[in-house]
C-alpha cells in the first residue's frame, strides 16, 4: 500500500493506491528421471571428458586380451599335453600368459614415454623395421611353420612384421598430424604413408612360404581302375562292403565282395 499525490492548480489531492500482487504460482511437479535418462546423462558426461577415448581403447584392449586368453586355454590343452617331453595341458597357456604379462609391462612403459618423444622416434622405427624385413629374407632369417619371417635367438623367436605394424601406426599418425591443414588433398593424404605401407606389404609377401594349395597345372594322381582295391581302401581290407553296397570312402557301388 502506498499514496500517490496529484496537484491541480492550488489543490493537492492525495489518493491511496493498492499494489496489485500477482497470483501465486502453482508448484510444478518434479518429474522423476527414468533409469535410461540417468544412464544416458552419465554416459554423455563421461564421454565429454578429455581421456574418454583413451579409456575406451583401454577397455576394448582388455576385453580382447581376456577373450584371447580364454580361447588359447580352450584350444591348446590337447596340443600341449605330450607325455614324451613331460609337458602338461597348460604348457602353451602358461607361455601365452608370460607373453601377455610381458606385453603389459611394455604397454605400461610406453604410456610413460612423452608423445613428442614417440613422434620423434617414429621415423627411425619405420626405417629399422624395413631393414629387419629385408634381413629376414637372408639366411639370418629362420623358417617357422613354413614361413621364413622369423629371427630365432635360442628359445626366443621374433617376427619383425609385428614391430613393423606398430611402427607404421605411430609414423602414419605423426605424418597425418603434420599435414593436418592440407589433409583434404588426396596427394598429401596418400603420400608418403601409402607407399611405405605398400613397401612393407611387398617385403612381407616376398618371404618364402611352403605351398598350401596345389599350383595351377599340377596333375592329380587318379586311382587306376585295373587294381581291384584302387581308390577304395575298404575293398582290400577284411571288412569289404557287400555286393550292391555303397562304400563310404570312395562313394562307389561294390559289384563283387
């Protein structure tokens, strides 16, 4: 409540005015957030952090490592057991765990190296890996499982192509960062990363390998029809199929016992 004065000539009028107050607002009902909205909000806040991409890569690497350990354990138990050498069913699995631990230590050391240092060493790593891929083609390389792509030092075997892949990833990322302003041009996008990658691929393909399939033009030996047991090992055995029966080995019908 307040007073307003109005002057007209020599007369002063005082009027009482009431201040109009706005109607009270109705309290809004607070909506309860659903579980999906809460999870989405938390996930969005987590992905907005600077180290979110690193945490995602770290989580995926851990999941793939665990899956690989389980697969090695389930697939190597039969091959590991050898009573002649005394190796048990967990021999290959234990060896795999050793290299997983060794790789984890190398990974931890790599995280402690500054990024600038890794970028400076990337070109040297690529040149060194190219030299190793050339040296493995010489008598210095060893043949393992039909492929001359290994260096063997006693019980330890090293495959240079594995180090070459890591070096190519580091060096390629370094080059793309340098050419960030001109990366929209195809020439700068492909050169020199693609030529170096093709060179590594060519050196890898040039490693001598044992043939895993018959070459073109090779002649297959067909069983002679003159021999009564040719093409079917069951016909010459004591358990020969009866007359008119179909042999499971050669899928032919026997005419005589």
